[in-house]
């Protein structure tokens, strides 16, 4: 068993297995958590689920294509892809194209399809940081080389997102940048200054927004209005608490009957806990843990600094966002508005997370010994034909 975990293809199979299970859990929970409101608004309980399944089918070929790409292709197109992603984000400010949801101007509507450009920036910035920092690796102990061009360009990407008032996505982007810089080996003293700047910027953005200030004050207050500001957090807690060890049963949630806002996206973890209980929530946490294990393994085993840095950035994006989402649901953080990767409803987030996993699978395929091990194993088709041939014989 230990030998299998030390195999050259362990990262490859763990990534595929954990991601596939999370995707299946997500689709099932989106169907369950959205069915009541979907029936009320659309006349069918399957509307939101079918939309999510459609985006999963869009993301699957993207994942497969990216997983077969050579690493050098990602390096070559890092700059133009990031530039295109930032230009795409700027479309949210174009009249009749950009739209706002929940006070955030972070959506683009083209041809009847809503897209969230900030999701594309996450992956583009992760790959770009890997390409730039890997090239400057011997010089990163110097301030000017550690900061330029990584910090100004990341700041530009962050700025166009913050201009749309999307603080949740901006916080995830900060985690992504920090992960890339840490894996690249930027001295820790520089992180101290960066942390102070990030805290100061977050505080400034908070105090200049009545909505954000209200959320944080309500979160720390012992007398929060449970009929208004704390309503969502309170009902999220109700869902988790009523699930117990084994849950009420799949489809049996009470909170999804229009008691819990955003039950199928930002607070889907509460519905999961209510229907599948503590066992279900621990399963989801374990699957994210396996994703983190596979990414850390790629960082430790891969010889290419570009792969290491990009993987570190994606690790902090996906796992960091999952932890932030869960912290919000269980009340350890104020309501921020970030989805649970691969699980929450949301087409743009799902497609780009699947794309990021495709990049990681390509990295896992290029680990030392992985390509040879995969080539030596018979394909599923060949194994199936062999079984059929034996059965006929």
C-alpha cells in the first residue's frame, strides 16, 4: 500500500479521483438544495441543476485538453492569457454588457449567457506568476526583483476586481499571490510588509463601505439582528446542527424551503451538513484534503520551478477559498460571498476550477517517471477489449 502512495502517478490519480468525487457531490447537492426554489421560480425542480450540469459538461473537455498540454505551452501563453483576462474583466464596466449581482459589478452578459470574468483572472494570474517568478528565481532575495513585475501586475488584476466591489474574490486573489510568492522562496520578511499592506487595504475598503462595515460589526456583535443581518448565518447553523451525525437524508433539508438564502451556492455546505450530517461534511473536507495532498506532492516532486509556483498559487486559491467558504458557513468569518469550489452552483467558477485542475493534471503527468508509468499501463479501452475477448473465449 505504501508503495502505491509513493508511485510516480499518485498525484495524477489522486487529483482525478478527488476532483471527480467533489464534482459528483456538488451536482447532487445542487440538485437537492435548489429543487424547491427552482420549482417555484421556473416550474421545474431541475432548472438550476441542469444549468450546473451544462457548465460541468463545458468544463470537462477544457479540463481534458489542458491536462494533455505540454508544460512549455502554459509558459509561452502566460502573458497574453493574463492580458486577455484583465480586458475581459474590464467589460463589467461597459454599459449593457456588465451587470451587477448583490451590489457587486462583476458579471458580463453576452448572448444571453452570464459570465464572471474574475474567475478567469484567478487561473491566468496563477500561471503568469509561475512563469515570471520562475524566470527570476535566483534574484528573488532582492526587494526590487521580488516585487517587480509580480506585485504591480497582480495589483492591477486586484484593482480591476475591487473596482467592481468584489471583496471576496479579491481576498482569494491575495491568497493566490501569497501562495505563489511563498513557493517561489520570497524571504519571509517581505511577507510581513505585504501582510501589513493587505490588512491596511482590507480595513480601508471595509470602513469605506457601509455594507461591509455592517456585516463585520454584526458578526462580532453579541446582539445581532437574527431577522436581518444574522439571518443567513443563523439558518446556516440551524442546517448544520439539525443534520447530526448521519443527516436527515438526501433531499430532506428543511432550510432549502426558502429559509436559507443562497442555499445552492455560497451556503451549500450547510445543506450538505443538514442532509448528509457530520459524515458528509467530513467526507467533503477529506476530498479537499486529498486535493491539497496531491498539489503539495507536485510541488515537492516536480523539478520545474514554474510548475511548483503555479501549483502553489492554485493550491492557495482552491483550498483557501474552500476554507473561507466553510468558515463563513460555520460562523467563524463574516459573510463574504465566495462559493465552495466544485460544489456550489455557479457556472464560471465551476468551469475555471475544472480548467485549473486540468493544468494541475498536466503537471502531474510531467512528474519524474509519471509519463513512463502511464504509458506502461494499458488503457481502459484495451483492458475492456481484453476482458471481452477472454469472456468470448
